[in-house]
C-alpha cells in the first residue's frame, strides 16, 4: 500500500521521529507545486510533520515554527553540479512553511504575496489553514493531526 493510501486510512505514530518519517515518505510522492493544509490543535506535531517534509525534499536547513515570522522559505541545495560542468541535477525544491495562526483574515494571507516567492517546484505547508479561508487551492492536500489518550499521534489525509 502506498503512502497516500495509508494516510487516507490513517497512520498512528509513537514518536516525533516516526511522524517525520511519514512526512518524509509523503514528500517523495508529492507532485510539484503542492499545497498541504495541516489541521490540528496546538502541539499535535504540525511543525514536526513539516520537518519531515523538508527532509524528504532534500532540505538540510533546520525547520522551526514560523509563528512570529509568519512564514519561512527553505530551499534544497542544487545537486549534480561539479566545478566546471552541470550534470543531470536533481531538481531544486522549495518549501514554504506558513503558520497562519496569527492571521486575522484571509485578506492578510493575500497581503503576504506568497505567489511572488513560489518558484516551481514548490511545496507550501500551511499550519492553521482555517485562518486563510477560501484562499487554499481546491487541490490542496488536507492532513489532520491529533493525539490520542495514549499519547500516540494520528495522521490522516482528509
């Protein structure tokens, strides 16, 4: 069963590293220019999930919550280059990590002008997507994260 099918059924993880691994696997099958809406209460692992996405996209920079900066832009390094020639390079991937928690309206999302920064192939991961209202693309992937009474985390593609 592939990762998308497993996520549709729901995946349970017992650690932050397991959550990152699920996201890393998902990153490997994401088409270019994908928006991922991350739903869930405070502390359920949304940023942890984005850390795994970054790893799966080949991004080595640390990923922290952009609560106060609103968003961060992370790029994977260009690979396949030598000093004098370009070989078959793996495509550079861009990850934009948006924490919409402090946005008061969808209009504030528009004011961020994210379209000006998105260079294909990109992945836009939005924490608290309900704050951006109808600004999410129709084909956005909705991931719902939760924590059960046993402290295990659930991840489901909605």
